[in-house]
């Protein structure tokens, strides 16, 4: 494959045009970010979305690495003077790394093997003669005796033939077509089998670990059907020495299939060749392919887990913000008390405290009095409770306080994952240097209901915990994928440059951590930004960075109302021309009645015609028209609002076949976890999600969705509740 062929191949694979692939590669090469290309270079890419652009980026890198590897392999084989025109053509035609490495395997430098030792002893000619299968008659012993050489430790014909068989075994195991055959047979007929590790099972210390893997005590499933979450579970059990994992296959049938390809007829060496095939299969080929199959299963499972984690994270970050509330954040705890923090409607911290809710009636009554005083004093309008240890008791306390005192406010239980990690982080110390580390988590719990995106970007995405087996996958790949998701969400929503933290600004297109700190420092020293152009005065923020970031930064109440829209400064002249065509000016965007008239006129606009009249790109014209409809629009406003509560529900209160409202908390391969206002989340198994076919639960619901579900089973003893979405009458 030539580099010039890469773009055409990617275009075919991804069902896009070659010019689109070329445009994306050129734009990336120029230093443009994926969010910037997706939003502001639609004319160049033919309106490719972020996912397609990322796919092109990743596939292009993969194929270019293939081309580089082809060149390295050809050079290596050529140096060995073993390169033939046929082999070179096969190498150049290969577009899969595994197939490429299979072709290279016979020529790849390796440690001294039994076959290499036999070659050094001069037995390769004999192995070639045996594999030629041309001798139908003759004395094997006599032929082998010609190779007896005491100096080479070949003192018997048995030693000679064994050495020749070692060469045949290795040649067979390294043939690319044989490897492809065995690989295919295992994918079609192989089974993953697991059993308890008897040694570990006998240890009382590992009883808990073995309980965790009880499902896999005696488990078997076809390789081609085993789902990704079970692959990762099996791997974890193996890593913990709780499970013994084997890849089962009919070895005799595989050996027979290989023999049919190698043994072409009757010869005096037929049985010796078959024995060599059998040895090579068991000693070299199968162990190699087994490792490869297990590796591929793991790689695919990790990709799936990372993909699901990314989807869940995106949905969590894009949950609707509950703005305008004065929030009391509660970080539950038993012995150390319930940490509390009150933040105003802007997220500014105004009070911290600690309440002891579970250490005796006296302490609890004292907490009631003090918390009630604080709620009234600071005019708290929402209580946010973390869902960790002692969450249920804290929820009971809050519900009782609200109802007994008729406070008319609500509470919400939020996922506190990552709050403790954030509390001890360098960022938290910089933001709240005078606040004890134990109280910072409560501040985070309070703020993350006001603006989930702004608060959660401060936490390592891997610590947020919306996925499956996140600790069992490649951490570098997981981190990279989740950082891409966060970057996409931040740029999709846009950032208020005058209130954004350095942590949030770091994810804006074109802004790194150094620039983010410079922006905050400049803002603190010079006051708020009045317009986007002022960004150019920030140290080290040059024209290139400005181009990348400006469209994603918002300035509320700016002199130029376009500064509070997704319209890029480079398109301001075009936006003014569009307004002029509609009979308006920029100042009309600041007037509510004029804005209503603008929206009325926009409905009559044909973007295609207008683009031609203004000699502009139609995608850009459409985006500007959309931005002019509602300056400052937050796309998260269209997301479902989280469920607010006043009363707590006990598991014993839940009746089978009752329909309850809940919020989707997490989505995994096997189902969906839903918060229905009790101590534990209910599970909708994938079989109870829908009567219609779907590939994955994320195709049916999203994290943050507020849904009605039917209770189909309550197991108080095991603290479990089973739910159904498909049984709810629509």
C-alpha cells in the first residue's frame, strides 16, 4: 500500500469522499482541533461531524503506520537477501497489521529456537526434502544417516530426523496461511472455559474474591459470542488468581485441517511430517494463536468499555444545570460526621459546617436545629446529598427536616464519585486554600448540581464512575478517550470566559493549561473581558490560539452581542450582512421585542438562496442563522431536568408491578441502573429495556434521562430491585 492510496481506502471504509479525508488531514496538520474543524470548517470537510473527523484521524494514523511498517519489513527481508517479487507484492497489498506480521514472522529475528539449532547443524536440506514429498520409495534411515555428524551432536538417525522435524514444525507454525486457518477455526469453534482455581478456593482469605466470581465457577461460552463485559470479568478473575481460564477447541480436528494443507500426497516421510505438524501445533502454533485471540478479545472488550464510558460521561456532563439555586451540599459520613457547604446562586462558597446525624439522638437533634437555622439564614432553596456512605441516613434526615418544618424546598441525591479525589487535588487547594480538605467534597457536591459540566471537569474523568470495569482497561487509552469526550462537551456548550475556572478553560479548543492560567490571571488583574478581541492581550495567546478558541468562549452582556453566540469572530461581517438582509442590526439582538421579530423573519429565510446571494458557505450561513435566534443559548437547556424530591422511599414501600419515576445513573453492556429514590439503584436488565431490536442499552436510554419504570421484582434480603422499561404502558 502506498501513502497515496490511504485517503481512498479511508473514504471507502468510512463512506465519505476522498476530498473530505484530505481536508481533515490537511486541517489537522495545520494544528486545528477536532471541535474547531467540526464547527467552523464545514465547507472544507463537507460538514463532517466530530465522530467522523476522529475516525479519519485515527484510521489515517493506523494506515500510515502500516505503510511505515511495510517499508521496515521489506528492508529487513531484503537485507537477508530473501525478498521475492511475490512476497513483496503480498506485503504491499496487506492493510491489516496482524496479517503483515504473519508474513514477516518466518524472517523475523528471534531467539535461538530448536529449529534454528537444527539449521545450524545442517539439517535444513533434509527438512526441505521431506516437505517436497517427492520420494514415494526409499530407506528413511539411510537418507538420515548421511547427516550423522558427531561434532554437531548428531550421532543417531533419530536425532537427525528429530532436528528436521523441528524445522518442519516451525515452518508450519510460521506460515501465514496456516496461522490464518487456525485463527479462523478458533474464532468459529473455540470456547472460553473457566473454573475456580482450586488452590485459591481452598484459602479462606480469598472467600470474598471467589464469591465475586461465583458466576464463573464452571463457565463456558463460545469465543465468537462472549460479550465484552464477561471478557473483562474473566480477565479480572484470572488476574486475581480466582479463575483458571482455558481456550477449548478440538485440537485433533485442527491438526487434521493443517495436515490436509501441508501433506499433499503419499511419501516415505508422511508420518514424520504429520508428527512434526502435531508437535508444531501444540508447542508453537496454538499457544501463539491462543495468546493472540485472548489479546484481541481483551482489546475489543476494552474498546467497548471505553466507548460506553465515553457515551455515559458525555450524557452526564451535558445534564441540564439547575441554575439560580442557593444549594446546601451534604457529604454524608458516619463517625466523622456529615460535611456541609452552602454556595450561592453563582457557586460562591458562603458557609461550611459539620453535622453529626448518626451518632446519637442528642447530636441529631442538635443538627436539626443548626441546619434549619442555616437554611433560613442563607435562604437555601435546594439540598444536594452525595450518594456515598451514610447517604440513606442523610436523605432520611433531610426529608424529615423539610416535611416537619414545611420548608417548601427539595433535595436531590447526586453521584459523588470523584469528590474525594478532587478534595485532595492541587486544583482544590488552589481554589479553596483556607477550606479543610474534608469540607471541599461538600462544596463539589453542591456545585455539581448547579452546573455539572463546570464542576465535573475538575475531576479526573476516570474517577467519575459511569461505566464498567474502568480499572481493568488500558488506562492510557481510557484517559485519552475520556479527555476527548470532555473537550467535545465543553466546546459544544461553550464557556463563559469571565466566570470559567482554569480547569474548564483547559478543555477549550486551542487553550492549554498554561494559557488557561494566563487568562484567569489577566482577568483577575484587569477585570472582566468586555469583548473577544481582548483575548489577544493575554500573554502567549497569539493569533493561532485565538482562531481556535474564540468561537467557543462566551461573553455575557458584551458590547457586541455576537460575542455571546457561537458565531466565530471571522464570520462577524457575514452575520451583520445576514441581519441587514433581514432588516435588522446588531443592537436589535439586545432587545427582546426585536429578537422576537428577528426569529419571525428567520423562519422565512432560505439558507441556500441567502448563501448564494452573500457568496458564503451554506453551512456557515445556517449556523449563523441558528445562533441569531437565541444569543447565549445553552444547548443543555433542552436536556431533561433532574428529579427533585421531598420524601424518602424505603425498599419495603416499593410494590411489585408499581410504576415509579427514576433517573438513569449508569449504563453498562448488560443493562441500566436507575435511581428511583431509594437506598439502592434498581437495574433494568437489557432484556427489559425494549421490545424493539437494539444493539446496546445506550441506544435506548441516556445517563440523566428521567423515565417511568415498572418494578418487576424486589429482593429485600439481597437489597436488589429489578425494573422494566418495556412493561410500562406508553
